[in-house]
C-alpha cells in the first residue's frame, strides 16, 4: 500500500497540470508494415511458373500461393518468409535455397531437390515430400506431418553447409 501511495504522490502533479491526454493517431501507418514486407516484390500467386528460372534471386516474403512451379529452378534463391501454400513444385530445384520461415502447407514437393536447403521454422503441414532429395537440408523447428517426418528420417543424411546442423538431427529422428 505504501508503494501505491508513493507512486500516486509522484504522478499527481503531472495529472493536475491540466494537459489533456491525446490519443496517438496511427491511422496513417495502417498497413505500412505489410506493404514494406512485400515492397518491390512480384506476386506469383496462382500463376504458372513451371520451368521458371529463379536461381539466386531474392524472393524473401514473396507469394507463390497456389502457383505451379513444376521443374522450376530456385537454386540458391532467398525465399525466407515466402508463401508457397497449396503450390505445386514437383521436380523443382531448391538446392542451397533459404526457405526459412516459409509457409509451405498443403504444397507438392514430390521429387523436389532440397539438398543443402535451409528449411528452419517452416510450416509444411499437409505437404508431400515423396522422393525429395534432402541430403544436407536443415529442418530445425519445422512443422511437418508425422508421416512425412518419418519418411524423411529414412533418407536423412548430411550436414547443412550454412547452419552446420545434421539433417537427421534437424528432423528430430
């Protein structure tokens, strides 16, 4: 009780000064953060990017939601925070790509090359990684379906050259 009265004695002069409180107007900043995240990025949502060449490109926070990227080349691309939800990326090349924190749920990664890719913190529930090459891939903190995780554990080999984490360990095998 002594602390509250002490605090009030400090604040009371400020409250009695008669300066009306003003609310902070943030309406001008609404959506700025969202726009900043996707500024100068092409939106590939629901497009056909089959056999497209994205090698080495900075595609951080780019949307490929519902896109078809069969056989596309994403080797060495920065896809940090990208949205690949419900995309079809069968036979695509993601070698050495940064897919960290990407949203990859319900996507097709059948026969995809993910060797040495960084997939830390991805959300890939409902996705298929059948026959994917994962040597050296880092899946630390990835959200995968239990069946996919078990299947990937059978193939897990190598150490990611960027993170130094073993694929087997990153999958929690």
